[in-house]
């Protein structure tokens, strides 16, 4: 009788026709020491009742690398030991009966250099529909330096973006034009002009503004760039508006990108739903054309939000840093959309750091060296307002775009006043932080003091003073801040 | 108009003590502070004139405030800003920038439109002050 969790080493037995446990086929190697050049994936697996977790982990390794459901003799024509992914560790998830963390190592040669599409076709390919699992979630990945170096990385990066915008030492400010659908080009440009003149650095198209009957894309681009230019002249600052170039084909996206460039835009925008290859193509275009590339993560919550199944946003963030976008939405902590402080910190670190040490309390399972790839600017958007400025600066730091859509356009005295309120609140808070004030505890006093010389800020604070979004998060770290877990 | 460049251009003008406190924050972070001035405030004018080198080895921000005031004596009718440079790997650029002196009158910028074919318009921003030669701008 063969041990169900032992690799069968006798070649005649191993390759005799028929079905065999994945663990027996060589996809479970508890003694395996991952190489520095291995890609490592951490999956949360929920086996079907009666399915052993080790066999489930081996099956994930198998189905995401070389295996099929039955033994094939053609394995023996290859260096199949090398190409088999190896599940090497399975841990129960704390406080989650029936769920396990499975660590799986993949040899670097399994992946085409510089292709997110190829990476994901393996790692989140067929395996996610595999019947012996109730659910499967890709929690984190360790990307070896040798692999990271095959990607361009962010087209511009935080440092060069700041140099181009001539903006240092404070978060950038933005707003999404609202209503997101229905405005004509001319009316839309009005919102852009008022917001930028009032003190924002950026305005933004929403994810689903492309080219619709009420406003075709060229109209939007022309009016928006008139607004950007006029606001720049009115303030003496570099301004931008994320022109969404998302379209049905690459050819059309390139045409829109070129038009944005010809009008002098500093930034273009794409949606996550265009797909990984399209994102990489636009990142290359952006690098070649001195353009900041903003990515709106439209659609991500369909697979990132539930803890049991899908792909964690931290993994999407890693892929996007490889793929080469400059801006990516990453949560606000305090706003209307999903994200607890600890998990969000993990995302921000992935965006902005040269090196991420393992931090289980933030959901980061591996040390990750970014090999000098540019940094991504996180974008905080959704249900935030000037009265939260001390919280936003404390949680998110200063290399971030704070986007106040409703919090700008919904101001009782109009869009320009809304923008000014946000800018004054921001500058006052950064000033106070640098001056050594305890902004977390004194934030409201600091804002009230700044409002004494800024009526729009006073009005904003009065309008939104009680607005909070205090709901439990669905996606929180599995480990407590000081984990007793050895690695 | 009021030139809105820099970290604090939407706040009231900074006092010398405000400047000292902000510069000390930078120095305590290990950044080198420096003073620059210009009579060409175009938003894409990267290179203002340097008032000496960045102060790499000065532990006390009072020295920066002294240099700001020396610069004001020579260039008080122009824009003066304070910068902080971070030389650490992965940044190697500016960390802070704020205006500490302005001309009495800020005439602002003219938006020049060059009509092209179709509805294409090329926009250029031109500082009213730079119509005059260097040294003859702002009084």
C-alpha cells in the first residue's frame, strides 16, 4: 500500500496508467526548501468534506503547474521534477475551522518573463474551479528579484510624478467628477475647472465614463484640457485630470491616449477590467510618452472582498506594480468602501516601499524585495471629507492622492469652495504634523483653527461633521498584531 | 492672484518661527534644507536660482531662517522658497517645498491659446512678469 502523502519514487509504479493522489505524484514535498528564485504562492484552501488538506494543497500545486487528473507517461520526456510546483507547508488558519494556508513553490522557468497574463494563467487558472475544493483564495505571493526584474514597473513612479507636478511634502488632492454619468462635455469641464482652480491637483473621470451618447470622448478631452489649462494659469500650479482612455480595443485606447498627449495632459487613466495585457501595454506607452498612468480598480471587489474565495487585493497590488501603473486605488480606512487599518497598511506598503518585510498583522506573508521598481501612488477615494484630514494623514501618510468627490462637489458654497476647504484642511494638517502637534488627538482643533481664516472649510466641517462609515470589514488579517507563528 | 505652488500657499504667510519649525522637521529627518529665489514663477520652471548650496551639515534651522532673511535683503521683491532634499536611496529628490517670500504684487499668468485645426487649441501659460527682462521684473 502506498502512503497517500508520500511521493512515489519507484518510476514503474509512479507512471503506471491510472489515477493517483497528487501528493503521491510529487506535488507535496514537506522537506522542500524554496529557492531564492522560486515564485511562492500562499493559498487559503477550503477542502471539500473528507478531503485531506495535504492532498488538497498538492492538488492546487498540481493543477496550477504541470498536472492533469491522471498519470501521463509524457511527463517522463521532461525534467518533470523541476516543473512540478511543490506544496511544502500547510497550516490551519487561526479561528477558521476547515480552512488552511497552503504554501506552494514554483520554479522560475514555469513563467514567461514580463507577462502578468502568463503568471496568472497558471496561478489563478483552472485551479480555481477545481471540484475537490469548496473555495480557494490566493492570499499572497513572493516574487523573486529575478522575476521582478523582467517587468518595467510603474511608468513614472512617485518621485518623478512629484517632480513633474512640482508638488512635494503633502498628499495630492483629487476629486472624481460627479454625477459620473450624464454631464455634457462642456458641463463636465466646468466641474474640472472649478475644482482645480479651488486647489485640487487632479480631477478624475469615473470608471464608466468612456464615450457615451451624452458625451463623446473627444468632447470630454477638449473641454477638460481647457479647464486644466485655465486652472493652471489661475493658480500657477501644474494641474491634471485623469482622462479615462478605456475603450473596446487597444487600437482605440492608443488613439485616445495619443489625443490626450497632444492636448498636453500629464495623466491618462485606465480601468482594471481592460485586462492585464492591456494594462501592461498602456504602461509601456505611458513610459514612452512621459505620461502618468492612473488605474481605477473597477471590478476588483468581485474577487478580492470575500475571504474564502478569490484573490486578495494585496496580490492584485503586487501584479499592478509589476505591470507598471502609477496610481491605483487602495482604500481609505475611514471612507465608505471596504478596508480595515491593518490590511490597508499592508497594501500601502506594497505600493510604496522598496522592501516589504513579512508582516502577518498586515496580511503580508513574505519578505518582498522590489528590486528598485518604481513606487506606486495609492489613491484614497470614496466617502472621505475634510473633517477626516487628521485621520487620513495619520493612516495613509503623505505619498497618496486623497480624492474627495462628494466632499468637493457637494460643498454648500460650490465646487471651488469645496476644493479650497480640502486644500486648506490638508495644508493646515501637514503643517501641524511637521510642527510636532499630535494630530490624531488634536485634529479637530487644528481644523477649527484653520477654518477661522477659511470660511469654506468652516462650512465643510459643519456640513459633514457627523459623517462616518463605521462598519465591520469582511477582509481582515488572520493573525493578531504579535503573532506566535514561526516561519 | 496668489501663486499656489508649494506646501503652504493656501495658508496665511508663514512667520520666521513657522519657517524655522518646518525646516527643523526636515533637518531632523536627515534632509538638507536650502533657499531658492526666482522672478520666473512658471509652474514648470524647475530651476529657481540657488541661494547657496543646500545646507547638508546644519543641525539648527535658525541658520536656514538667517539665510532666508539674507536672501530677502537681496531679492525681497521676488519669490523665495525653502526646499528639503532627501538623498536616501529610492528617493534622491525633494521632500518639501514651500514659499516664504512673495512680490508685493503678483500679476499671475496669461493663458495663451493657439487655435489649430478642428477644435484643437494649444494652451501655453506665460507669466506676465516675464515679459520684462530678468532683473526688471516685480518692481
